[in-house]
C-alpha cells in the first residue's frame, strides 16, 4: 500500500489552540510507521493546471501570491509562512496517490496530508481548507488516467460542501456524504441531490448527533453498497475524516475505531468488486490526537488485510429513520433492493 506524505506539511500552523494543529500529522504518521506493508513516497507540489481542473484560475493565483504570508482568510482558516507550500503538497499528494493505484502494483493508497480539503470551494478557502484535495484527485483520474466513473465517499463528520458543489452538475463523479446535521458548514441537507445532468449523483445522509457504529454501518450497507453496484465506479476515493469518533471535540457522534474499520471493510469490498481494488484514502478531519491516529491505523490495517473480526452492531431507530428518508428521497434515481 502506498502512503504519500511529507513532514513539510507540518509547517502549516494555524496558530495556538487551533484544532487543525501540526501535531495531527505527526501523530498520524507515527501510528503507521511500524507497518511493514506500507511504501512511503514524498509528494511533489500540485501544478496550477492540476488545481485549475476544480478551482478557478483567479483563486489559484490568489493563493499562490500568499506564499510565505501570515493572515486569515476567514475566522477559521489561517495562513502561516508554510501554509501555501503545505497546501500545494497536499494536493500533489492526492494526485500521486491516485496515480499510484492506476500505474503501479499498489491498488490501495493513502494521501496522509494537511491542510484538509473537502470544504474548499472552487473559488474560496473555508473551514481549514485551501485546495480541495479529493476533488483534485477525482478530476485527475478522469482527465489523465482514463477513469470514467469516480465514487467519492465522505465520512468526515462535517459535510463536504466544496466537493459537492464542484461536482454537483456531473455524472462522472458520484458524491456521497455521511455527516452530522445540522452542523458546520450548514450544507448537506437531504434534498441536496445535485443539479441538471448531475441530479441524483449527490447523495447526502444527514445524521442527527449521537449516532454510532451500527448506524453508519447500516447506512453504508443499505445505501452505498446498492448504489455502487449500479454505478460501477472505476475508482473509490474516501474523504477520511475521523471526527465522528466518540472522543472528538468538534462533533457529537459515537463512532469507534472498530466502527471505522468496518466502514473501511465495506468500502474495500466495493472497490474490489467494481474498481479492480482501486481505493485512495485522503485524510480530512479528526481532532482528538489519540482517537484520530488509532482510527486511521484501524482503516489501514483493513486495507492491508490485517483487519480483525467484522463488527456486527445493530442501528438505532434514529439511524434506521435516516436511511429510510434517504431511500425515499432517491427512489427515482437508484434501487436499494
């Protein structure tokens, strides 16, 4: 399994007390260092052409001009002297990880990056994010690697507004998000299904706070599995935030490391059935410095064949209600039998 990572991304420092701290990347990398099956690569910076597949030219130019600067773009999104380099490296890591699963012996890869990306809009940095790493990876796969259909699963506890908006008019990218709702950034309601030709290719699973392992597992088995069987993606990308963990300080969900491992097992099976095993994880959120690396390690263990016993946890009634609402909303576009 390929891991694309650079310690230079630690140079992005949003300031004291900010939850998206440099230490997140350090503890995540440390959790994986003893895994012999991993092949580590240093990323290059993404090119402007790669970024501009999903971001506006003027926006990319604006971020490039801020290299070495210290300022705030919004109340949550701050630049230090090393931020722009880190953002370019994170996007480049997403591209390299995607290339690895198409061009080498590895069909599994991890872009171990920060800053995260899924909130970044085509023309704006928000929510700790500057470039939308997962969207850049998907566009690269389609434009240069012959990929016809990409499935993006976003299990970060916060809705991936940027990813949704970038692809909401397209059918070659199917975006599915499980997230706490209502919660930051306020998007991801049930009725947000895509627009125009892309209607039905955005599937939001907005969850009330307090849901746990069984609810997330039920959602993936009941919605993602049948949709993927119909869509037949050539590549599976996961916006892998670990802030739905019970210990995370920024949300109200109840997932555990075993729960994340089971989600990974389901997604791995989908990739193996429909995408020749090709799957790329991209690190998004996760702000408890013990729970996040443990959850990441649990997912990597599954991908390299070390996962433990499957988790059989029944959903709550609230979890069943969410799934039933999603099925009703999308019944004109997908079969869930």
